[in-house]
């Protein structure tokens, strides 16, 4: 499926109503862009000399109700004007009639090129020129206007090929799945690249299931120098000259006994200087990863907010201003102007030591499109604080992230001194490490988020000043139990990283892949990590069986490369589509004639039936998954997914159900499983009623403060109590074998 590119509307900018088409009697040049926000920003830059109009995204597409691709005749597509764009096209027709020239200024990538081409085709424009800019700033736009060019048909064809490939898969695999599915949901669909993403998630889940955790023990000594109280931890590493391995509690106890009364002496002290270089400025994938780790935004949400910042935000008296460069890019390149801008800013606001001698140039991954630039602020002097009053909270936080990352990428290295100490007790050796930050460099502004709990060197606390042969005093000697960990489930951040590393998808597609596989019910997020649903596993197994080497990583990556080759003008798009379609069609026929069916296994969930006490199971229905009593048809009890087991405090019949709101700001809310009941709360009900006003009580858990706040859902009522959370009993285990 192609990315649905819609015109974005920032919440703080004016909504543009469809004003009547201006009569272009003066014969002004016309510029066409995708969105009203972009229109406002451009119009502000260009003033009255140009008419700027919005196409509202795509104006034509393949038909909804049929394939729209002529397989017999070189996959020729049939495009239709989108019904919702008829009026827009009429308006554009009028405005462009008297125009001496029409500039198509859609976004600077394949899809933007395709939108420009469709506009030109739909309006039959004879005098259209393509211009592109990576940022909607006066200098970039003026420069673009001096370099108009014809539409790049290679780029358009690369986009067409992707659209057609995805259409062929979507429209031909979906009916196959409907036919082969047994019981429950019928409206299944499959996507070319999405299927590979689901496959990665399923395969990871099976690795996790197959993983057998192994127990191991650690012994940690807390020590201090004799002459000052400066406790630090050292970990047991060796006995004699061999690495020590403690498998059981008995092993650990034997060592503890052995060490009773031992003296602890510093055997060696080693100091190393380390440098840390800043991470490169953002590209699409790294922006999505960091926004997920640090801000908790989904890839889709991140792209929506970034698009608002790119298209322009109303900065009060200044009008609409674009705050960042184009957000779909795989290039870490920075223009010379951008480098100078960063260096000037650093010179003015930081000590000279923070400015490296020369600007930093980052290397872009091979195959990336280097005409693009990294994602960066258009003007670094617009500090996050200075624009904060005009931004939504989300826009502010994302802008701050981009602004800091950009500046940090041009700052000096951090310098660390890492000290490693070996401590001897009898013939056992302990090891401790500590870090002193000699110079923080870019870390003063920014440090990159991580996907694992492991500590970076710069995060280790410093050690006391120690000498060889110095005797230490033992404060405590503690054994702790651990288990080896399976590979972690993918998060949004690590899945984007994996897709990029495997060469699947492109800056314009990561976010769509991630949201589509969730919307189709093939995977779910649990504690922000992806887990396949039983449906997702069943469909995946079926597709892997019949299309083993089409919906796999190497072939999908190969197709991405082929699309790049089309864009470079070195391959013919029809040939590329055929390379996929011929084996695909053979396999499709085999599957259609095969006897295999898709059966979603019935999975028991940790819930008892509220009516008969039998276990509940998860089933797939016409409209998605739900919970049903395992004694069906004797007991016909069903519950929605998300049923909490808490009796509804209002009707006392239904059960509280946790749901997720759809749309941009997805958040949890709570309703009742009884349709007639009108329970609706944003916080989780406890099931009890307020002793003062009889409204449902709700709770909020504050993990950091280790407490649960229970308060009344009636905003007029002040009833509130706090309680301490029970201590977590989990043994802290070290992550082993993670990325
Ligand atoms: Zn039952
Ligand atoms: Zn109820
Ligand atoms: Zn109350």
C-alpha cells in the first residue's frame, strides 16, 4: 500500500476554508504545493508576485474498486481523479488558465514528483515546471525558482512501480486469504513490505519462546579505601587465572565462605583516555527512533508533527514559518550554510573549547539520496524556548530534539577518563570501573537514547583515587541471582532500525509499515514492544509457506534497490514489476489450488469466564479479535479484548474495558462491556464508588514516586487518597544477548 499522504493541518494555524478561486487576471505565475500550511509559508515568503495554491495531496490514484493495472499489457495503470479532489482540480484549472508558468513545488522526493506529474496530467498543463527545495525558507525558495526543470519521469516511474507492485500484492493476496481463512474474520489483507515486517516480529517471538533461560550468580563487593569513606562496587570475575562461573546458589555460597576474613588489596589500576564523538544529525529513521525512545511517540505521530514543523507554524507577528528541513530523508549531509550557521551559534553561546577546529562531515550510507539534507532547524537562532509560545507541546518537544541533535553534531568530542581496577582477595579477582568526564563536549547538550539497559562508559560513577597494593575495607559482599535473557521483542525504535539495516522500506515508508501492521490486527504493542497476534502468526505461516522467497528480507531489499535503479534511469519499470510479478503469480496459483487453510489457533488467556468460571479464549471475529468462553456453545459469554475483570461501578453488571482511542493522539480510555451503560472515563476505574458523592473512583499510578493515587472521577468532588505501591519482587537481571 502506498503511503497515504494527506495535507497536514497544524492545530495552531488557521484552517483554510475553500475560498472562491482567485481570478488570475493579472497573469501571475502559479505555484502548486500539497497543503494549505505550505501555501501560507510560501505565500509569506513570495508576497503578491505569485499565486500559491494547494492540491491537498494526491489528486489521482488507481481505482478503489478494481485492480486498475493491465497485466496483459505491460502493467499499464488506469488512474482516476479522486472524487474528493474534483473541486480542487476545477479550482486549479481556473487559476492556471492565465498563468504564464506553473511551478509544481511538491515535496522533494519520489512521491512529491509523482504528485506533480499527476497534477500536470490531470490539468493537461503545457507550461509546468518542477521546482524543489529541502526547506521552505526565502533563500531556498528563491534559489529553486532560478532552477526550474521538467518533471523527472524516472522518479515518477520509480514511484509508479512501487504503487503497482503494492497494488498487485494487496488486491491479489487479500482474496486468497479470505478464501483460505477458516472461521471468524474474513476481511484479511496483506501488503508486500508489511508482510516482511510481520515475519520479522513472528520470527523474533519464536526465538523468545524457544529460549531457555539459564541461571547464573554474581558476587558484588562493596569496598572503600581505608583513609576515606568512598564506597564503590566491584564484581567477582576470576578465580586464579580462570574466569569464574557461578551457576547455582551453592556455587555462590561456597565462594562467600571461602572469602570469609579475606583481605582486599588493589592489584592494578589502569587509566585510559576515551573520546566520544557526537551522533550525526537526524535522518528519518533516527528521528523516529529517538522520538520513540525519548518522547514515546509512534513513528506515525513523529512524522505528522515533523511535517507540521516543515510546512510552517504560525509564529504570531512573523506569520507562518517553516522550522525544519524536509523530514523524509536518508542523508546526513549538511549544507555549507547549515554548517556555518551551527558554528556561528556555538561560537556565540558556548566556550571556545566546544567548537571543533573544522566542521564535521558525516558519511551517508551508500545508496542514500545525497541531494537531500539531514533533518535540521532552518534557523538555529530560533531556539526551542523562543518559539515555544507558538507551538503545541508535541511540536515543541520534537523541535527541541531536532535542534539539539543538530547543534550537538557540530560540537567537540567528549573526553573521558575510564579507570579499571583489579582487586585481589585470596586467589579471587574483582573488577571495578569508573569514569570521570574530563570534558563534556557535545554531551553538554545532547546524549543519544538507548534501546537496552546497559550503561555507557560515560554513565559509570567515578571511583576513588586508588594505588596499587592499597588495602581496602570490605563493607558488604552480596550474591545475586540472574537469568540469561532471550533477545528482546522489537519496539517501534528497534523495528525501524532493523528495517533500515535490512534495506527494507525507505524514509517515506517506515511509519506506514509500522502503523499498518497494527491496524490489520497482525501485531500488537505490549509494554511498547511488538508481539504477533495468533492471527498474525497464522497468516504469516501461510504466506511463508507459499511465498517463501517473495515475502522475505533479501528479495524485498532487492526490490527496493530495483526501485532506486529505476529512479536513476538505469532500469525500466515494467521489467522490474515483471521480475516480481511472474514468480508471484505462479505461487499465487499454487496457493489458490492448494489444500492448506489458515486456522487461527484458539489461545487461552489469563481470564476466567465471569458467568461459569471456565477459561476464556481469544477468537477472531468479523470485526477483529474478542474473548469468548471456552465452553462455547454451552456458555456464550463474550468480552471485548481489553476487559479488565473489574466490575463496572455504574451498572454493576458489565465489566470495565480498556480501549485505545483512534486518531492522532491515541490514549487509553475506559468503558463498560454493556452497550447500554454509559461509563466513560479517562482514568482507570477501581470498581469502587466515591464515599462522598457516589461517582466511580479512578486511579493513577506514579511509578517513580512509587504510589497510586485514587481519586473521584467527579471533577466537582475533591475526594482523594494515596497509597504506596507494593515493592517489585523481580530479581534485577542483566540483559544478555541484546542488540
Ligand atoms: Zn462461560
Ligand atoms: Zn456498566
Ligand atoms: Zn466523589
